[in-house]
C-alpha cells in the first residue's frame, strides 16, 4: 500500500514538474475565419526540463491532438481519424514552433464561436497536458458571383461539375478581402475556400473562364494595385501576379473567341521598375545593321 501511495505521489510530482518544465502556447493566426477556410495556428513548445525530450506516437496515438467546443459548450467530435504528427526531439532549452490546421479533422463550418485547446502527450510518463484555450469565430462572406463548370478530360474527376464562387468579407472594421470558394456541384460539398487578397470596392472584380475552365480573376487590392489570379479546376491557384495602373492605363481582362484569357493594359512589377528612357528608347549600339549613321 505504501509503495502504491509513493508511486502515486511520484507521478503527481513528476506531472507537475513537466507542466513547469514545458511551456506550451497555441496562438491563432486570426480570430475570425470564413466557413470552410483553413483555421491555422502556431503551437509553440519550450523545453525547460534541462534534458532532451522526445514527443512521438503512443500506441498509435499522435502526441498532438485538440479539444474543441462550440458556443453551447458541446464537444466537437472529429470526422476523420487522427493525423499523426511527425515525432520531434526537443533539446534542452530549445523552442519548437509547429504550424497546424485546426479544422483539418474537426467540423467547424457552422457559424459561431469555438474554443480550442491543444493537448500534448508527454510519452515518458504517459501524461497529457493542455494549452490555455483560445477562441475563434467562424462566419461567412457576402456572395458576389458563382458559376458551374465541368471538369475537362485529363483532370481528376473528369465529367463531374464544380461551382466557382467569389465572396467578400470584412477583416475588422475597414479591411475587406476577396475570397474564392470551390464546391462540388453534385454533392454540395465545399472543397476549397481561401482569400485572394485585400479588396477595394471602388472597382468591381473582373472574372473570366478560359477554354480549360480555369478561372481568371483581376481585382483592385490597393490604390492603383491589382491582383491577377488564375485558379485551376481543382481549386488551387495556378498563378498570381500584381499589376499597376498609371494615369488612365488600367489593366483589364480580355477573352478571345477561342477561349484564351489575358490581361491587357496596366504595368507589371518588372515594367514599373524599368526606367522610362530604357523602355522607350534604344541604345545606338542596338541599331539594326545597314542603318545610316547621322
């Protein structure tokens, strides 16, 4: 009996020492997210134990998990099996920063406020301790445009239909962002949601679909600055470039009868950095052969 009591006291003291010797904090990248957008955070762990520590799987369970409750205090049940994090070794005094997507396996698409805390397993003594809970609000944007397109041959899901949509959303009192969302048109499942950048309402975004059913979006993101984004049928961005207006020369999207889409007008970043004399005039040494000398 005394041995069992001594073991209990040892584990209790060891657990309290671990809490004191390991500092962990979960910090959200933002406190406001649009529904279905990846909710990202950084987990920071500091090793103050004076010795190397190993975090790894225990009986098939990952060393990192989350506890999430909704605005009614109900625990959110994961919809997917645990995604095991890779094992890490923390040297004495080392700080480890780990980027995580919280809603990767937890359904957090309903509008409301959620409280999230990370649970970290310390395998050496088989204990789990939690970070302080943080709050995140999930809302939805204002719909602006949508279009259903077919997935062309040669792409995964060929023959099915997807829905492109653009939304706007306020980050704070003044900052507004333009969002893209991809949905499976048949099942209604949201596949991708992410921001394309800041958005200024003084000019409406331009959007065209090319012959490969890629979406081209050109929008004003800052005074005289435009973001041009090409998005593939899988919802991933293919390319994003910046264009600038100068005087009355503004970039616009143009489509051809053959389904080609391009930006006409405006200036690229490289062109804005090129001096006027260099772009408008050629050196004497660049004169074509046979031209007379004056």
